[in-house]
C-alpha cells in the first residue's frame, strides 16, 4: 500500500529539514578535526565517502542500478563532472571552516540560489523576471559592500556558491534517470584521483596530520564518509516526496545554522560592513522566495474529479 499523500508530504518535509539541518551543523562537527591539514582531510573525506557509498550499494543490492547508470555515457560523464564540482565545493568549505571563516562559507550557501538563477539563464536559456534581476543585483551589491569593507574578495564564499551552483546545474541535466545512491557513489569515485593528489602533496610537505587531535581527530575523520552520505540520502528522499518550492524554502536552514554558529559561538568578526552585506543578500533571498511563493499560489489547481 502506498503512502497517504498528506503523510508523504509531511515525511518529505521532515527529510528536507533533517538534511539541511545536518549540513548546517557540519562546521560544528569539523571542530573535531582542527589541526589536520585541510587538503589531507579532503582526501580522507573522499576515501571514507567511497567506502560508505560501496557499502550502501552492497547492503541495498544496488549493483544492477549502478551498472545501469554506468552504461549511459551521458549520465556517467555528467556525474564525473558533478564529482569534480563537489570536490571544489568541499575543498573551499573545509578551508573556510578550518581557518575560522565559517561566516564566509555560510555566505556562499546564502548566495547559491542567486548563482543558480544566473546559471539557469546562461546555460538553460531561462529568462529572469524583473524581481529576479533586482534580487541578483542586491546579492551582487552585498558582496561588493563586503569587498570594499574588507579590502579583499570573499573568495571562499564565492567558490562555495559557484561550485555548488554548477553541481546543481549538472544534477538538473541528469534529471531523474540516476538514483541518489548510484549518483553519490560515482561522483565520489570521480573525485578520488584529484583528492588523493592533494592529499599526497599535503602529506609530502608536512607529514600525516590526521592524528593531530588524538582520538577525537581520528574518529572525526573516520566519520566523514557518514556525514557526507546521510544528508545526501535524506535530501534524495525529500526530493521524491515534496515540491521544489518546499525544498527551496528549507535550503536556507543550513546557512542560517552555520551563520549563527560562526557569529555567536565562534565569535567571528561582524563589523558594520559585513552586517550590511549579509542584509543585502538576505533581502535578495526574501525577494526570490516571495516571488517563488507568489508564482506557486497563482498556479492553477487541477479540478476535482467528478463523482
């Protein structure tokens, strides 16, 4: 018997909230790995993710699904490119968190919806409505305010936003033809060679640093595969149950949690220009959200079936 529509929607919302809340607290988890070189840590994360991916494929007997995806050259190439994009995203995110720039990583994820809009125009031929142009302009102005105030470009935030935007664009092109677990496994395998090169260079320069924090650091590193896979699979479960509109609203949970952690727990500097920059970005997101909500409300609803 299938899920009741109401229960299916509620479950989807809880899956989405869990996934984004999980991503939001990852900077807290990464405090266990402080003292470990960021590039070495990326290598361990990818290795752990590959192990978790194949373990889950084996546990769910998903070998035939995985083989089916690999038989499609288009899907395989797309997933390899997605793996490269997510490796760039993870690298920028780890460097940001481990160098006490959590606020900048949260800025990247706040900017991500705006980057996705711009990429949709550039590569999917979508046309922006006036309110979306205003939102993109406000977001760009927010970044400019931070650049002028700090005297430097928030490259970590911009890299996080752009790489995750590219990842989302590639996944959109793949569409529903690839199940979440097969996609995750192929992406992490694709990221493995470059991650191992970065890891090898880091170790050759300063030795193995994974034991810098003792048992806590080693345990935190081993758990990286799990914290990578769990929210991704929860997100996939949510995406099958609720609309993109609902997902669009829950995605802000992750950067909000990261922002609160960086500003009020890590006590990262928040001078006036940073507050102004973030406020402009938040205003742009409010415009995008209101526009999305308005379009959803105006969408014609199907007529009830005749008795």
